[in-house]
């Protein structure tokens, strides 16, 4: 975790963002807390089925309306193409990568898009 913290601090010092959205689930919580103590502008995001659904559906609308386009990031494009929605027997919607797949890039993009939409004052 020290390497992750160092990397985030370095990126912050390079780009000086006004806000950093960080997932606070599990080990994310103490990492977020440490970065906040270090003076970084961290906004915690707790990923639940409901919050994940909200950011993924916001991302979906952005693509459908042409507000967001992705070019040349192969890992992200692969994840977006394989990302799936399933519905449980109780009717609960779940979004995720297929078994054995990854969705880190998709979730990062959804978090970033959500932050742009709601934190920056930008309207589309």
C-alpha cells in the first residue's frame, strides 16, 4: 500500500486536480483516510450494487448521447465490450465483468464521468 499511496501523491503533485474520487470499500478506506491526512482532496465513493448501478447507467447514457467517446485505450475498450448486466431471480440488476474478467477500467471511467457530471458544474 505504501507504493499505491506514493503513486497517488505523485499524480496529485503532477496534475493538481481539485478532486480525487477514490473507492472506499475494504482496503480503500484506510488508504483514503491516509491521503486525506496528507492533504489530498479525496472524495470517498463506497461501491454498492446501487451506487455502481447509478454510475454505470450514467456512463451508458453518456455514450448513447455522444457526450463521451473513447479512442485507442485497448484495455478499456476490451472491458467495455465484455461488461455485462445480469438480473437476479429477484429482479436485482447487477453490472460486472464476466467471470474471470476485469472491470477496473470501466469502474474508473464511470467514477470519473460521475465526478465530471456532478462535481465540476459542467452540464451536458
